[in-house]
């Protein structure tokens, strides 16, 4: 599943969108949006059997290494568990 269907956080820190501030805020939002898409793609690759649970988990940890992203990491790994 490569679209955000509302079950997984769409941003790491609650940024509301590209019109929420300065150019650097817009860049931050785009980076978050890109990260979310890669996380969703990782979950989808696992769902389709392309990668293992361990490979998906390692990818997610690399994408979300910051302690402030723990909630998002938990949500994505819950999705992996649901698939298994």
C-alpha cells in the first residue's frame, strides 16, 4: 500500500503542511513526506513478500532514528506485525 490511508502518521512532528511556515519549514515538510512515503513503501514491500520482517524493521529504524520519531516507528512496526 503506497498511499497514506490515515492509519499511519503522515508526519513525524505534526507539521501541518507546506504552507505552514518558511521555506525551510516547507523543505522539512517535503523531507518528512518523502520519509513517510518510503516507510509506507517498505511496509508494502514486506506485505508483498519482497523483503522480510527483519529487513523492513532495519529499514524503518534507519529512516526513523531520532528519538522523537519513536511513535511513528512503533506504528510502522505494528503494521509489519499485522501482516505477519
